C-alpha cells in the first residue's frame, strides 16, 4: 500500500472558553491526524467538544494552545493574505442545521456563489450563474432553482445547497458537523450517499462529526471518540466499533439500538462512570494498543488495554 499522506495534524489542541470565573474546557489536549482522501469520524455525546474541535481546526476560534497543521503548515502562522485565503478555500464546513445556516433573504445562487465572489473565481455574471447551475446538478438539485429562496426547499434539499456552497471553491478538506442529524431519517442516507459519491469523484477528505456511532461507522475509515473535551480512543472504524478498548466507547456502542427485536430486547446498556479517570489524578496520553488503534490511558493501564484487545482474538 502506498504511504498515506497526512493532510491534517491536530496537536495538543486546547480550546477553553472563559465566562467570568467559569472556564469550560471544550477541547482539552486533543491530538489526531487525518489522511488525504479518508473520512475521519468524530463521535461523542452532545457537549463533548466536537463542534469546537471542528471550528478550531478551521480557525474560527483562536486555539487556547496547540497546533493545527494543514498540508504541513501551521494554519495560525500562514504567511500573508494569499496563504490565509488559500486555507480558507481548501478547508470548508458543512453545518448541522440546514435551516439556520442558509440566509433566508439570499437566493440559492447568491448563497452558493458567496465563496466564488470572495475568492474571485468567476469573471462574469454568466460564468457565475453557469457555475452555480453546475454545482446544483452536482448535488442532485434542479439547476433552474438558482433564483429561489431557502424556504422553498425541504431539509434534505437545503443541506444539498449547503454542500454545494462548500464545494463551490473546490476545497480539499471538509468539516461536516452533524450534517444529517437535523434531517428526516428517511433522507439521511441520501445525503450521506451524496457525500460519499462526491468524496470519490473529487478526492475530498472529511472530518465527519456525529453523535450517532452507527452512522459514523458506516461512513468513516477511522473514528475518534470524544468525551468531555478529551479524545479517548482512535482507530480504524471497524476496530473501534467491533473491538472497542475504552469503557466509554463500549457504553456508546451499547446505546445503539439493534434492528433485530430479539437481540434488542436483551440489549444492555453499559454504564460508564464519567469522572472515574479524572479523580485519580493520573496523567493520561494516547497509547497505541494495536496497530493504529489508540486509547487514552496512563502508563500503568496499558497492560489492561492489551488484555482487552487480546480478549477479542
Ligand atoms: N462559544 C462558546 N462559548 C462558551 N462555551 C462554549 C462555546 N462553544 C461551546 N461551548 C461549550 O463547550 C462545550 C463543548 O461544546 P461543543 O463543541 O458545541 O460540543 P458538541 O459539538 O460535541 O455538542 C459545551 O460545554 C459548550 O457549552
Ligand atoms: Mg456540535
């Protein structure tokens, strides 16, 4: 297999929010890499810091500390306006709520063309319209709908508009922040399948954020599990899902309903004592237990996780 190239490196990222005397450690020393062309699924309950991680990567916040390296360059230290603009083109976001994220007073054409305008990617009104129509078709919408307004579309169609807006500037990397969780279950798969198809055709790399582990498993090559601002486990999607190491990952998996009613009736939720690991004051870092499969633990817990991994064999 050819050597995989890292497109993104997140190193010891911390994002703390201060509100008076209260500090929320939304992201607390998180490190992971994303390889070119892959989908990295970031999963965790609401409030675990997934959105903040995504937004920090895209420089929508200035990190409290840590580094974000994109294509070998620290994005905080990009030199000059040109490099900064290039990063803002290369890395795009698809938002969770397709109702809130599209300006209701703008036409679909103006929404999709925003990036084209900012980055001066079209030279005339005709070229702008043609490019928007092409993008509408790319995401499975009718090209004649460019002059309509967001409220004229369903949730799934709006998210397709959001995807077209992200694609307009030909990005390499997209943070998709729970792109389907606001949509009807019946259309979630369509939007995910569109994203997979676009990834194949355009060689995109995704950071796919979700709280639903079963969806992340379906789309991701690798998965990271977040809890209270910390990354607890990272590994190949099937390994994390079928052979989880961390108790928290096990508890998340036990929360996924099983389609078989017989099995579902017997399903038991595994409880996870959330601050067990915070109470003992041990220093925990990522340890590689199996090739590419990491868990956050202290040095003296490594043997335990090796046993957990061995128990699956
Ligand atoms: N801009 C902000 N200011 C203050 N606190 C924030 C801000 N954004 C997020 N938080 C807090 O940080 C934590 C993580 O939030 P978030 O990243 O949105 O989690 P998730 O996306 O996993 O639901 C939460 O406790 C949230 O309340
Ligand atoms: Mg979120």
